[in-house]
């Protein structure tokens, strides 16, 4: 069983209950980074020092250089969500993918903290409206529910009208730089990782 958690203490719990492997997700992640988000740089290193079962890290990872960094920190692998949203195989509307290609690392935001269900999503008009509701009517889940239902997001994926929805998206969207087949994205990440490892090898060996 592979369990995914947004914190080291939850990873320890999963390990103690017999999980075969665990994915630890940092604050940069799209979706749910936990109620007390911790950046992946700290989360990964802290988890690697604590967890003995195979460890994957996630949250903001979208390049081969980051993959190598995660391995260097003691992870056995990484997981990626946001980076693949622009792959051709994803059925979302092309307008949405084009928006993601244009997006930078500051184009996502956290919301739903008032429900203790923190979510990272693309900044949209709909998300700003929900954040306003959270300020004005803190704690009133019933007011929020119609705006965060999955059907709202699904419609936006279909129509491309992303401003009308809350769509999970991580800060690693900055690395989603073109719409292309999934295999091409993976190939590029692998090439980047090999190049990063070569660079590290050069540093380790020093000048010839
Ligand atoms: C569009 C989208 C939908 C997601 N849906 C879920 C989900 O239903 N359940 C879940 O546990 N995580 C979900 N996640 C989170 C991912 O499983 C993963 O933890 C996260 O994408 C990793 O961080 P990254 O987005 O920075 O790569 C989703 C992420 C994205 C981007």
C-alpha cells in the first residue's frame, strides 16, 4: 500500500501502520498541501531522516534537476501532478492548458483554510470570490459548498472557462511550458536529470 500524506508525522503514522511506501507532499503542491503546509525542501529532508520505508516526495516538482535534488535529500522517487496537466493526454480544454503554460509560480493561491481543508488552486475570479466568502462568513461551510463542488470544476475543464472554477494547481506550474505528449514531458525530465547528475559528478570529481 502506497499512502500519501501532507506531513512527516502522518508519514510516521502510515509507516507504523504497515504502509509499504509513503508519498510526502509539500506546500507547493496542487490540491491538498495539508492544514499546516511545509515547503517541499524542508518536508523532503525531514521525512528522509525519519522514514525507513520507501519515500516519494511531491509538491512543486516539475524538472529533472528537482528530481535529482529530491534523490539527494534521501527520497527514493518523486510524484508529480501539476507538471502533467499540460500533457496532450489530459482531457481538459486547450484554453485551460494554454493558461497553465502562461502561468508563473505566483499564479496559485491557498484557500479553504476556514474548512481546515486547505487547497492550492490556480488564481481565478471564482477562487477570489470563495476567499472573500471565507473572510466574510468564516466557518459557514454550507455557504462555500455550492462553489467548491466537483461538478463546477468539471464544467470548467470541459468548457475552458477556468475563471469560473477552483482548479487544483501547484506552484510547479511554472515548469509547464508547452502542451505536448506525456512521454515528451517525461523524456525532457529524464534528460534534465541526467544533465544535473553529470554536473554534480563534475563538482564531486573537481577539475581534471
Ligand atoms: C488537478 C489536480 C487534481 C488532484 N486531485 C487529487 C485527488 O483527487 N486526490 C488526491 O489525493 N490528490 C489530488 N491531487 C494532488 C496530487 O495527487 C499530488 O499530491 C500533487 O499534484 C503533487 O504536487 P504537484 O501538483 O506540485 O506536482 C491533485 C492535483 C492536481 C494538480
